[in-house]
C-alpha cells in the first residue's frame, strides 16, 4: 500500500497506475460487453484518477482505488446504454437453416475481447487462467441479463474476490445492500448462465489446439461435413448481427452450405487466434470482387470441451480484425 507521507508527482501516478491498464480494460469489458466502450471508460477512469490523485490518502491500494473509479465510471456509462445481447439471448427459438437470415445492425451486440487485453507477456499462468474464466464469452453474455449494479457486485465479489465492505465502498451502498444484490445476481446468473457440466478447454491446451486445427482445416478444404463429427449434439451456432441461431451439427452444416459464399476449397482461409480466453479463428473469404485476395469475413469464437465444439459465435463485424492485430487481407 502506498505511504502518503511524501508529495505525489505525475511520475508517481504513471508508475503506480500504468501497469493496471490492461486488467482495467478487462474489468470494464465485463461490465460493458464491448472492447471499444471498455477502452473509452478506462480512458475516463485515468482522467478522473489523475484529477483526484493529489487527494489519494493510501487508505486502500492504488489497484483497489483504480478499480473503484473504473466501476463507478462504468455504472455511469451504463445509464445511457442498452444491454449487449447475443442472438441466443433474445428469447427466440432456434432457427431453420433454410429460412432467410435477418440482420439487425441497430442492436448493440456483444463483442469479443482479444486475449492480448487479458494478460501481457510474462504474466503469472494462474492469474491468466483466472482472468480468462472471468471473460468467457458465455459468462459476459450472461452478465448482460443483470442490472448494472448487480453486474458490478457480482464481478467484484465473485471474479475479483473483493470483500462485501470493499464492494459497498466502490458502488456507494451498504454492505447489506451488496449482499442482497449479490444473492439476486447469482440466482439470475444461474438461470441464464453457461453450464459447467463439461469444462471448457484452455485455448493453449493440446486438445483445444488440435480441435481448432481440424476446424480450420475443414473450412479451408471446403469439407464442411467433417464439422458434423466435431460438434456436440446440442452445439449452438450464432452470428451477430443476424438474429437467428442454430442448434445441432446437421443444422449448422446445412446453414453453412446454404448461406456461406464459398464454393470450393481455397475460398476460405482462417488464422488461429484467441479471444475471451477461448480458441478462435479469423476467417478470410475470397470473393469475385476481391481480385483473388482473401478479405476479412468473420471472427469465430469457439467453446471447446472434451466432447467437442459446443458453441461457435461467428462475428461478422470485420472492424474487429484490426482490434485483434490481424492483417487487412491475405
């Protein structure tokens, strides 16, 4: 904890707070469901912290103080924002792959988070594993069903392991109110959250790497039928901004055959990446108007477990490629 028996300088501020930026982005992402929104609120957090730094008295660690400011900043931002859903969170039944697909570009869809924003090079492996669990795509999607204050309390208590009194200070509530909010948040999360019956594989595990390699190979070879055996029986495919979602390997494969613009092997190229602590793949498509180049098309984020691929979110927002440091074309 900082001892404030000395005059604080701008150099002190930079030294103490700069190492926290990456984890604060992940924290704000959990709250907001958007990397762009998270980066904006982290910028606001640093501005507020800089203005208040002269009055920092060291009653808590700088890390705790910065998280308090970030949480309050996100709560303020959420007053003006709708929740960011996934197609599966809209309350509609699974779709028929033969039906027309409908996009809703006006919906502020949930976005993926590059793994580079979770932890930097040389980070403690145990800390990285914990951070990844806290940004799993299904978990962040489930958080969107909670009120902003419930979201803040659950993240601070269950992800960051803060004491109830610390959370109360952060959100300006009583400890009793925090405990009540946490109880309701946990109950609601249990109703909408992901199942833990089949644990997901870490993206750097040999199992996940093998499954991702086979997934990529099937698309690049345009052998889509090979995917059927990779999907679990209840596997889900969704692709915002399209509102439909599809369940089961046969339905997913039919959807790809019906709607994918690829015609043959070589039309698609995929680069392995990681997002939200999960294996992912950036898909590039060769189209008639691209003069033989493969251009950004979709970013796939996979749930991979010992029994297979259980969920794919294929994001069609090609602006995500730059955020992942991916090339403009192949």
